[in-house]
C-alpha cells in the first residue's frame, strides 16, 4: 500500500521505536472524546436518559434526521479482515488493527473525520459482506482496507449495491487517484496526450487494475497498454485470467517484460522490488515516465534509473524520494467532500475530480511549510514535484470542493453543493486551522478596501513570493522596495513575471529629496547630519519604506525578515511616532476551541508602570474590537483581588484605578490570576467582578511574562498562537520574525492592511 513509508535508513526509527510508540500508555493511537459538555447532572440528562429520547423519536419519524442529531455524517468505518496487510500478506484481523488505527488517525489528522477501525474475522467474501452491510448504516462511509485480490473486487461491488453510503477500497482507488494525478502532470511536462502514450503496467492486483481503469477513462487507449502479471504479458490467448483482468487483455505477440518496455512512454509498477533492469529503462521512449510504486523496494531504484536515463520523470511509493504516490493525499479529502454533500457512493466522476484537484494543486506555488515538513529546499512544480506533498496545508480546502461538485453534478449527492467559492473553502480550512475564521474575517475586510502595502525587503525571494501571493489573492497592491535588477532577476528565478510587481528603488526614487528634507528636519537636533539622513534614506529600506507611509505613498508596511525585531523597530521609529493618544504595544492572539484571546504587551515595554498598563489595556481593547470581539480586559497577576498579598500587585491595582478615572467604554478587572480571568463562572467565587464573562483581553504585568505565557501555549499545543502583532504607530506597520516563511509574511501584510490600531 503506497501510503506507508518504508524503513528510512537516514533516521533513527527502528522496530523497537515503533513498538515503544504504540505501547506507550495508553496503548494504541485512538481514543474517544465527547463533543458536548458532561460536567453537570443536566448535561448527563440531556446526553442520555431521559433527554436522548427526543432525538430518538425525531429519527424514527425521519431517518435522515440521524445526520442532524448524531455524528453519522462525519464518521467513517475503516474495515479489514487482514488478508493483505501492507506488503506482509495474510496475517489476520488482529494483526491488521495497528494499520487500521493508523488509517483512522490519518482521517482525523488530515480531514477532521472521525474514523473507527473494525477488524472482521471472516475471509469468506459473503460472510464479510453480510457483516459490514449489517452495521454499515451506522456510519457516513466505509473505507475498506488490506483485503486480498480478487475477493476485494466482489466485496466492494456488493457493498456498494447494499449500502447507500460511500464504500471505498483505498488499496485500489487511492493509489489509482494519486498515480493518475502524477501522470497528468508528467504528461503535461513532456507535452504528451493520454490518447498517444504507450503504457506498461507491472502488477495486475487490485491497485494495478484500478490505476489502469482510471487512466483509460482519461483517454489511454486499450491497445496502448501492456499488462504484466506473475505469468508474463496479459494477452487474449491466456485462459488463466479472472474476468476483470481478462477485460484488459490485448492481442499481442509480446510475452515478456523486456519486450513490453521497448519504446514505452510510461511504466507503472505495482508489483515487486527489483524486477525492472537498467537495460529495460534504456529501451524506453524519450522522457520516460517511470512510476516504480512497489513498497518497500521499488521495481527499480531511482538512482539506477538516473544512471542510464537523465531525462526520466520518476515517482515511487517511498517518502525518501521525490514524487511519492501517497494514499493520504486522496482518501481523507475524497471522503470529506463526499460526506459534505451526503453522497450515496464514490463514483468514477469523483475519483477523476480528485486526481484533477491534486494535479492542479501541484502546479501552484508551494508553501514553505511543505519544504520544512519534508526537510528539503523550496519545492516548485517540475520533474521532481508532480504530486503535492501530504503536508501541504491547502489540501483540506483545495481538494474536497472538487469531490463535492463532482458528486452533485453526477447526481449522487443528497445535499446541494455547499456555499460556492470561498465560503466552503474557508469552512474546510477552519476544520484544521483554528485561525482560519479570523483570517477569513480579515481577508473580507481588506478585500473590500484594498490598500498599497510596502514590502520593505523587496530583494528577498521569500518577500517577492509573498508580495506576488498577496497580489494574486486580491488582498491589495504590493510595492517592493528594492534595486530593480536584483529584484527582477530573483523574480525570473522564481517564475514570477518581472513586470507584475511595482518596484521602488530607494536611491533613485523621485520622492527621495522630499523624504530627506522631512527626516533631516525631524532628526537634526538628535545628532544627525544631513548626509547621515541621506544615507539612511538611500540605504535603509525600513527608513525609506516608513517615509513612504509618512507621505501617503502607501498605507501599510511589512518588514523584519532579515533583521531582528528591535533593530527593525528602531529604524521605523526614526520616521514614525505613536498614534495620537495611543501607545505602541505588541499583541499575540491565542486561539483555542473557538475562543480568541488577545495578550498584551508581548514585545515592546519591558516593565510597564500603572499608567502604561492602562494604555496597553486601551490599545489592546481597541484591537480586540477591530477583530470582532467585545473586549473584556483582565489585568493578570499571581494574585487575585489581594490574595495572596504582595508588593508587585500594587502597580496592577493602580492601573485599574487609572482606567476608573478615565471612564473607558469596555469592561476591565484586576488583579486576577489567569485561571480566574479565563473562567466564565468566576462570579461564583467573586460576585463583585465587573467582567460579564471570561476575559478575552489579557494585560500582562511585564514583557517577560507575556512572552513566557504565549510560548508555553504554543509549545504545549494548548492553543494556536499568532505572535508579534504591532499596534499603536501613527501608520500601520507589521514586523515579521527573522526568516519568516512566505505564508507568515502574507498574513502580516494582511494585518498591515487591516490595521489593528485605533486612530481617533
């Protein structure tokens, strides 16, 4: 099964590592977690007796109501009898359980689908079919796994007839879909048409025949395919073929693999390791496409192919080579799209849609997260990247809409297509990314009023890519501050049209004299000579970019990729002041279980005094409002309302009194311990608290405590944290972390356009 990685000699993974991983308490890889609160007697009464009677009656009256009142619509059964476990053979249902648990984990990790493994001790197809058909309707879909051929064909076909839910044998169709996606892109890169290519298929098992049938539906001609099984070429003169294989036999005089490989355009291997020789590869047509997908050892190793064919496009089933045919790219997203429209089956149209979606995604700009996950250099579409990485974060929002639409268009969906365009994609993204809803809100705001955003370090490849993505997504107009020749050369290298982005050269800009005049007048009594100021404007892109904002030549700025935060901020402060009536602060956003909490100040004022703490609260509350929150501010401390007492709480108590005197228009309270502030029921112990609910803006007593708190949250997985947002300058600036990836730069450019600072 190609989704499983083979032993990797470059890592420290061993059998004992794997055994220890699975044995660690609690054993296995799955657990059950309730989705509703179970904290009170009322909760239990609603969840079970007597409250559960209401949905029981509703479902009895309308069977489709089961989707409204139970988890059926997001639940898949992963079912096996253990007759074909990975490459290990028939080891029985118990031995298959670690694999099936792993499959269930992948459903949850990649598509937020709840999956449960069920191992059945029946090898007889009819008994197996009756068993699954008996419980199948409890689930939204059935994923069949590790069932030997040819029984798997009969089992899947009959279960599809008996159950009105998707039934999908992943060993067949998953491999087929990913291989077809890779073949689409390989043909694109070599200017081939499916109708013309000559294919050799090595391996006539479940996966091999499914691959063949899918590529035939894409246009591959029957007489252009030569199948090789354990007995040689599959031809019409053989009488040992089961009906499904016999339907693909062709008339030919060829009898051996060596003969079949001569002048072949494509070799698809789903058989056994080491059976293809270098001589066979040499005999293939120009630009051969070789998918050696046997695991753990491919039909021929990629390095052996490259020794004799530098023009080959190569894919394998292994994670340690480029172009892995990995089933995890398929089944989670296919089921996600099918479940979202309550499809009754997964048909050919949906499988083709999945292949096209993956092929299309591979051709787009590859996020930096993919390179980090693969521990590789930046990837881009080409011979070594024709199949997306399983760690591409866009898969969840990119692929399922193709599946859902194909289900609707082909008439197997019981629900209409979810909201068209970005709405459905945004909802999908939120399943795996808690920040997606917030990002969607920000995107909608900035798209409604696009702004000019300066990308100060405009010669950096990551910044150029971010600017291009910012523009392509319709978020605004990016302006690169850069030397034209260097930026344009890097754009060509990145495959970006050099004329597509606006470039300002600090030294040659027509605005340069005005910027120098302004900055010299501002700095002349702070020890700067005019020539010092001229050098700053000419050479310091942060200074020049800040001047652009000061003069209205742009409305926002993002920088920081090449310099440390405080150095970058010092440059900008030479040009820009704090907003009138405001205070410069750093914010972090912690997002967990649907709750967004604003934390301040995280990176500007190290030890704020009481008036400064009050200013921080005002600025953070205003930012929270812009994010769509009703601010409830808590001043945090180790103490809660004087207990335990200590000299360090006086400053915080004074900050509260400062806000009392100002008469601000938001709720605030303190001093409070963090657990009290975040508890919506803290009134039970502190009835006098002025907060109407849990705090959503936390004012920290010092930068070090803010930094420690946010990084603890991030490191322990308790929340998704967006760090280092800058609030309070007279113009909108965001500073990225040193070496930030493209996605972070784009997001910060969006925040610069959104502008969290309140300006009266």
